[in-house]
C-alpha cells in the first residue's frame, strides 16, 4: 500500500504506513522484507531522491529471492538519471529473467520495458535490438484495449521506419 501512496504522490502517507508497519511487526521479521525496501525506494522516487532509490531497489531485488522484483523500478530510476547503460542492463535483466514470480510484475511492467528498450536502442542507433523490442511490444499488445492502440500504432510506425532505414545502404 505504501508503494501505491508513493506512486500517487503521497510520500508522507506512505511513510506513515511504513512507520505503523515498523511498530506492528518485529524487526527480525522485517529485516528481509524486500517489499519494505521497494516501498522505501518508491518513497525516495516520489521525493525526487533518485540516487537514494537505487540501493533500496537493489536491496529489494537482492533480498527477495525473486528473479525480477525491483528490476523495473531500478531500470526506471537509472533511466530518469540518464544512466542509459545501467538502464538498458536493468531493463534487459528484467525482461530476460525467468520465473513464476513475474506474474505480479509483468502485467504492469513488461510492455513499458519493451517500449523503453526499443526507444533506448533506437536512440543509440542499434536498429536490430530496437526492432526486437518494438516487435515484442506489438506482439504482446496486438489484442490490447482500444486506449492502448495508439502506442501500438506508434511502435508499428517506428518499426516500419527502422526497417526502411536498415534496408537503405
């Protein structure tokens, strides 16, 4: 719940919830709670303390035992900081990670990861990788709701342009 409050721009409410959690749950049980790290990372992002968010999202990933938990958030922070190589690595690690634990994250994070990977590779003039991720997004959202179709159409236009550019010597 604290993550949602932070994402909604209410970091004070998020911190209040974490303080209640700290009072109610013994420290020994909280010590390896990756969700608390993620919530603290989300609060740091909401407060525009991006550099503070990085170790928190890393801790969320490291302590979770999950193959993808915290990676999208980490990639997004690197991306906002303009650390393109780190963002690419974290997005790639997220989309390439196996595991059943992705069922929570993929409905929210997979398509934006594919889109951002395509954009970052396109910006670096890596047409092949840009096309790979743009095509994955189009395939994922081929039957998406109508309000998502403008994104699909934009990506299809990018695919067409990159394909033409790749064919032109």
